[in-house]
């Protein structure tokens, strides 16, 4: 479990004369460093800090979206992990296979929602 986490976000909506809205949002999440591992503890080697993967670094993720909302549809462009942070946050060894887990890489996409009334 991380020592601390924090989140910050901001959203802004602009009403248009047509009744539609331009919407934008930005958020940032930070997970502080933590201690723990997927590897079993070596009870002969106490404390378990001798495991090089016992300490996990902190990391932050910045997300943003911008869109148009109308009475008929919503169209949104979004980006997750804008900074493309690829910090390795865990490096377990499972059955002699070394792995590395990172934050999900930058992802950009579009969502479209159509209303049927």
C-alpha cells in the first residue's frame, strides 16, 4: 500500500447558444512509493528488505479530455498518461522469469455516445 496518494482535477464547461456544451477535464493522480513484492518472503533473511524489488517507486499519471455534448450525441477526445510515464513500478521474478510492470503507456482515443429518445 502506498505511503500516500493524491489526486487533483479541474473541469470546465462552456454553454453554446445551440444548447450544446464544450466540455474539458484534466486530472492528475500520484501514488507514492510503497513496500511490498509479489515474491514470497525469505524467512531466513529478515527483514525482507534484502529483496531488491521490495521498494516500489512513486509515479504520477496525467489525463485529459475535451468534447462536445449535445442533446443528440456526446463526442469526446481523451488522452491517458499524457506524459507517457514508463517508470517500472514492480519487477517481480516469478518461477525464474523476470517481469517488469509499468504504468499503462500513453493512450489516445475518441468516444461517441448517441442518444435514442
